[in-house]
């Protein structure tokens, strides 16, 4: 059976383990370069003459990534990736995202975990030198 990784092309991304909060915002504790299936969904919405940027991009990641076991052990539960980040570069433009949702993608027939699907929100993070990335 084919997985999402067999059907769609994989692109490079960086997983960002974040340190939450602080006066300047979230900052990167550790980063891991890897690949997954990224789907960018950005646009603008208008309501009462106000435009708002919307981002509901998604990323399908491999369930055997080394950072997954680490975060499961630290956080526990089913939402252990939520609150961390992703850095993705496409066409020379780099964007950071906050993980706002996580679902497990299991094969319907075999009940084997094939991927995690992450819902992403565009965000700026604090760099390691204290400046906004």
C-alpha cells in the first residue's frame, strides 16, 4: 500500500523544538533537518473592511523521526508536537510556523501509524541571538 510519502513529493524542512514564552517570545532549543510532505495554504480573508492573513498549511512527517520519541517522553499525551515549530524554505523564501494541531495518520486496513499530520500557523520566532527571526 502506498503512503502519503509515496504519492506526494517530499521537501526539506527543519523541525524546531521550542522553549515556550519569555519576554521576547518563543525561542529555538534544538533543530533537526529532515523531509516531509508540505502543503502551503496561505491567503487573505476580509471581514468588516479588515484584511487578515490566514495560514492553514500542513506538513506530513514520518512517525520515526528522532525528535518524536524525545518529545513523547517529555510531554506525553497525544499532542506532544503542538507548540513546537517548523522552518520551511520555498522559492528562496523562508517561513517559520508554529504547530497548532497534530493528528495521527493510520492505515485504515492495517491500523499501522504511517504519518503525523501537523497543522501550521505562520509565526516569527526569537533567534538564538535574541533577535526576531
